[in-house]
């Protein structure tokens, strides 16, 4: 029973981390119509920002507070330099340019941080474990990560559902031409959406760094998993990304324990099952 509960907690915590990356990807794809293969590189950026900022500040949460605005500004610059030129182009050109960005980011990472894996320390005040359901214990930092991911998810959903910028984002998703007719500058709106997506991915990388080692190419696996989450949840649906990420997290956690030789297949089998029953995803358009 303890093993089952542990895997449930591990799956939910992993799913919440993936949600931070996948939510930004689904917003960019659903609202801006851009296939951004470089999205995983922003998760890698967050992981290496965590490494550098934690060594300077001594605390992962100070690193998060500093890293999110840095990632936002970096995302806005990338949108202005590269992504804005892709809106009127076909998906093949989007794929080629964003794949090229992956190569550039990977080379910059090697030049700045090197090719060796690194570890980021867990804060001493979160380094212990707590007992849950009797004899079962669970790391305090993983609980803190899950709680922080939930807070960030709630904040993002509040912005999308309850604020003026959120209403513009939802309007831009459903009818971009009408938004432009109403006098809203979609260039700035898209820049904000892209930069926010970069910030979310980087935030996931920052808080995941003490759990995982920081190493070159860490973003590639996150990109693949995020794409699976977007497909399962439905393109452009933040709610779908949330549900899809939790399903992927649980499938991955239990697959590694009960079907270790097929662990990587379980996730894609789940995606295939969803596509067969709901081609538009769980909360996407049919």
C-alpha cells in the first residue's frame, strides 16, 4: 500500500512540474499557432538559472523569484528577434527555425556551463521527510514543489479567466482577426503570451533542479512529454494541459514500477487511447 501511495505522490508531483512546461506550450500553439520545438530549451534555461542563482543566493526560492523575470525578458527578446517572423509562415518553416534555436541554445549552454552534470542543493529547511498515512514518509521538498506548482497553476488560471489580459488572450485564441479589429495590438499580446510560456517552462526547470541533476539536453525529454500532454489535453486548453499532465505523471510513475520494460510505451499508449476516442484531445476542439 505504501508503494502505491508513494507512486501516486510521485506521479502527481511529476505531472504538476510537466504542467508548467506544457501549459506554456499549449498557449503558444493554441493562440499564436506556432509549433515551437525550442520550448524544452527554456526548461533547460530554468535548470541552469537555478544552478547559477542558487550558488549566488544560497536559496532555491530566491532563485525562482529572480529567475522568472529573467526568463520572461529572455522570452520577450526571443519572440521579437525570431518568433514574430513565423506567424504568417507555414508549419514547416516554424519547425525548421525553432529546431535551429535548439541547436543554438544547446551550444550556448555548453559554452557557458560546460558538458558535465551538476546538482543543486535542496534547502536545509526542506531537506527532511514527513510521515503521511501512518508509516509512509515523503520528502518535504517534493511536497513544497507540488504546492508551488499548484499555486502557479491557480495564478495562471486566474490571469486567464479573471483579468483583462486574460480576456484578450482567450479572444485571440478564438478569433484573432476580431481582436485586431477592436484595436488590440496583437503583436504585444503575442509577445506577452510567448514570454509567459517561457517563464512557466523556466519555473519548472528551476524548482525541478534540486530533484533532478542539471545536465546538457535536459529540455529534449521535457519537450516530448509536453507535446504528448498538449495532444492529450487538447491544443490551446490550459485545463486540458493540467489534466493531461497529471495523467502522464501517474502513468509514468506506475509504469516505471509495474512495467519497467514498457515504461516509456505506457505514456504513448495513453496518448493513442485518447486520440482514438477524442481526436481533438480531452478538452480540445473536435
